């Protein structure tokens, strides 16, 4: 499972000219699942994401989480995070199939929603993502238990 986490002052997702998810201050997160991902990886990364301290404290240090600042999450499914480029065209054979990935994405949204307000993109849709990156701060979080 891979997450590309971006600290934002605002972000939105549009599908067919309709805004389907929108946040102000918080994290816009691209979410991808690999072939062997299970709810174990989801549980781990949901906890990690909520606790990730990448917002400034009163001294300007990255010491606060999205929950600490009263921010929100915008979770956007993104199978292309598992694209491999050996030549000029990416291959996505390491990405989880859409049916299982949809179930894991829904589970990830559910787990994160237990702690913080969550908006989402639309799985399988052509999306336009708009964001105002704050910093910019971009972090890659990844967990594959089989590699431990």
C-alpha cells in the first residue's frame, strides 16, 4: 500500500464537472494498493497517517498532526502509484485488481473516518484533482508486510 501525502491549504476532486470531495486545511492523499495488500496494511497506514506530524507548532516546527490542527483528509484512489516504467509506457501489473482495491479503499476511508473528517475522490472515475500545496510538504508512506 502506498500513500502520497500532501499538506494542503485546500484541495478538491471533480468528476464530470461536479465536485465530489473538498477540504480546506488538511491532507490530500493519493492512495494505491498493491497485489498483496490486506486490511493489515490499511490499519497500519491509517494509524500512521492520522498521527503524522507535518503541521507547524507555535515554534514553526513540524510537530502537529492533521487531527491536532482540526484539519480534514481528502483521500483519492490512485492505482497508478503502482505503475512500473521499464520502457516508455507504464505497466500496472503490480496494482491490485479494481474489485479488491475498491474494498480496501472503502475500508481505509472507514478507518480514517473513525478519527477525523474524510472526503474522497471516486474510485474508477476520471478525476481532476485541485490542490494548493502548503510548504510544499509531500511525504511518501508505504507498507508491505511481506517485505518485513
